[in-house]
DNA sequence: CTACGAACCTGCCTGC
DNA sequence: TGCAGGCAGGTTCGTA
């Protein structure tokens, strides 16, 4: 489901609704076999802890606890969070229920529920500011200044796979998934199949800026709702309506009106305009 | 070290 | 109507 804009928006919406700090009364895992085994044996370490902050790193959402411990979560392809009263009936594929401490004036218990049909998401509990192994070896955040044309140009030399694979490689830059890779390449007028070695310094700079702009635009428009991505409130994003190439095979390019093409690259559907992108 | 395909899993859509 | 096949926003693993 989610790439950087969608994950960032989910994190922001959770922060808004949680009114941190917020105490976890109880956490229940109803199944244990997501991408990694659920931290069910650490349940007692999570309960009664206070959430003080939520952070995003790459596509991970980190629940920072007052003790210094962290609950690391990932939405996979189809993960979602929602708030629900205790009287609301559970849905199919609800796997985690976090019961939050009631607050005045309502005094009623609110559950924060994680649902994930395909179960590609995951949860990991990290003690005492220890960093999850999954967060090591990650490249820079695309919206940070560290991700610059100079940085990216220097990385191009050691890779032989096409440029699209490179911008989806989390060692190079995090958060760019299959939608935004195609969209950013279109914005930069660069073919997804281009060999990184054959890119100029200017093109590297253009692509970096295109990635930043595309992600920022998507954030402004509430992310891309293609299939089941929804806001925490259940609302859909709007950025899918602004996609230039993704999911537009056979439709006219919004710039030159020629047909958008689709081809599989490294196992992923890749959309581009052969006329605009060289 | 990189590169590629397969694997994980459910649901939805298409075509026969 | 049913059923098989293909495909989906992510990541890791095994094999070249």
C-alpha cells in the first residue's frame, strides 16, 4: 500500500489523534505470523508504557516509548491503522489491538487497531534505544538535504541495474516505491531503463529534485489511494488523480498525448512515456 | 559486492 | 456461475 507520503501521512494522523503522551493499557496480538513473528512474548514489556512520540524512518513507523524502548512497525502492502470504540465489531484481518487509556471528558476506552490482509507488515520491539537491525544500512531520507545531486551522482557509478531499480534501492535512498519511482522518472524526463553510468551530473540533479517534488506534491494531496490505502480516518488520498504515468498504460501522455507504455522491470510494473523520457 | 527471481499472503479483476 | 490465472503500494532471501 504505502510509500513515503502514505506512511508519513499515517504517522501524522496518528500523532494528531493520539494527543501524546498517551498510555497503552493493553496490547493484543491476534495472530503471530506476519512478515516476522509478532513480539507476543514482549507484550508485558509494552503494556503500561507511555507513547511519547511517533517517528517515521523510511517506510517504518516508530512508536517511541517513555522508557526509551521502541515499537517498530511497518505497513507492508496492505497495512492500516484505525481508531475504534470498544463497541465496534472487529474486522477481518485485524491483527493488533492497542487499548489506550481513556481521557477526560469522554472516559471511554479507544482502541488503536492494526489491520493487514496480506500480512506483509510487521512489528518489532526494541529495548533501550537499541536500533532495529532493519533500520541499519538504510540510505538517506529523500526529503533531507543529505539526499543531494552530488550524493546521488557519486552513487551512480557502482550500479549496473537500470535507474528505476536504483531509486527503489533503500541503500541509496529510502521511501521511493513502485509508484513514485515511475512518477519521478517521468517528471525528470528520464527513461526508467537508462543505465546509471550513462547519466550526466545534471540529470542526476534533476532526478533528485523530481523525487523530492513528487513526494512533496503527494503529501500535499493526501497520498495515493490505488487500492486499499486510506487515511486513518478512512478518507482516500487524491494524488492518484495526478499520476502522470502510473497505472495509465495505453492512455495518452498528459504532456505529449502519445500512449503510456508498461513493462516489467525487476519484477515490478513500470510505466513511462517513451516520447518524453529518454 | 551487485543482480535477479522467487517467496511471503489475500483479494480482486479478467477471461474462458 | 465458477474457476484458474495474473496482478497488486514491500522487503528479504537464495542463487548466480
